[in-house]
C-alpha cells in the first residue's frame, strides 16, 4: 500500500508539473501576441475632433460589441428616424453620440440629436442615415479607447 501511494504521488507531481509548464507556455505566447499586436488602433480623422477606432477581432469579441441599424419607423403616428436607446452615448458634457460601424471592426463616433425617448427607442431629430450600423453594446469602451482612458 505504501509503495502504491508513492507512485500515485509521483504521477500527481508529474501531471502538475506538465500542467504548469503548459500554462507558462500559454501565458508567454499570450503576452507575446498582445505586445506585438495591440487590441485597438486609433486614427485621427482629418481636420475634425473625431477618430476612427479599429479593433482586432479578438478585442471586439472580448468587449462583446453588438450593433443595430439606424432605421425609419412609425412612432406616435409619424415616420421617424430611430436607434435603440442602448446605442445612445452621453459624453462628460452631456452631448449625445452613437458609434457608427461603417466597416468590419471600425467604429466612428457620430453626433446625434435626440428628440425624445419612446420606450427602448431614441427618436432622433438628427443623426446618421438610416441603414447605418451603430453600436448598442460597447460604446463606453470605444470612447475610452478613442481618448486613451486607462493608458
């Protein structure tokens, strides 16, 4: 019985050592990947105060980015341009924005004017054209990335 326990302990030590070695190798590979390829790139847009935020696929997945289209719909008997209220982002001065998603993994902040909120919809008096994809989950993280918060 004593010898059997010694073998089991030896096997457990070997398995633990192999597991720790694999974890260390994976951590090393992850840190190498993250230093060679940043999760986001920010490009200033011409003479504006706006920037283009370009994420890696992994960063977008990690942030859980979701989008929905700007659309025209009947609200209180009138045809209006709407976005999900979840897409509306307020900056520190109270100005209203959405993050447009003009192409895969690319996000640009766009000013909007909210006329009123109707349930889950923000009814706009001004904003991006209908059909434009806007971010409904992840806007605060994009804003932080755009302005370098936490760097």
